[in-house]
C-alpha cells in the first residue's frame, strides 16, 4: 500500500433483493459527484474498517450496524475499499439521510443498467463505476451460491 492510498470502508446494504444506495451530492471536488454510490467513507487513524463503517453509517443514515460480513477488498492506486455486506433491517423511511442528495433501494436490474431515477434530483442519474462493479460482483457471487 502506498502512503498516498486512502482506505475506505463501504457497505453493500441489502434488503429484500434490493440495494440501498446514496445519490452523492452534486458538488465539484468530491469523488463521483451526482452519482449513485454505496454508503461508507474514510477510515480514520486508529479505526478498524468495521469501526469506520459503523461510524459512517450512523453519520450518513442514522443506521446502527446490526452485523456485517467482509465481502472483499478492492484496491486501486489511490484507494483501498474494504467492502462489507450488511443487512438493512429497517424500512428506508426509518433512515435519516445526513449526507448526500438522495437515497433509494435499487434493483439488480438498475445496478446492471448502471442508472436509477432520483425523485429529489428529478432525473435519472448514473452509478459510480467502482460501486457498480462491486455490486455486479456481489450479484454474481450471490447467484453462484444459490
């Protein structure tokens, strides 16, 4: 791992065959502005990936992590993503969006298409490429286990 590589912990939040995603704020200077992405964020010094994920989910959607299983690691030159599969055990209406433009449950078909409509944005918005790839891997691995 290079010293400039950022580490993040992100969650594949799943409920009844769908995936909760965040429509990222549409502001310049952030990664994937205005695109759908997975919830999570930077791992702070001294935090483990699961501790970071627990903190990020509370900050972003007021969701107390019930359980999580490591799905995999996705290294890139500047970022290492620690990806966890996390059951969403509450209705979306019970969550409080504290970060981002919108959130919604996306179907596997929307994941494969790479886009989904956002009522708050009033338009169809694309998925972040890295997050779409992670979800496609998850869908492929999950179907091979059935």
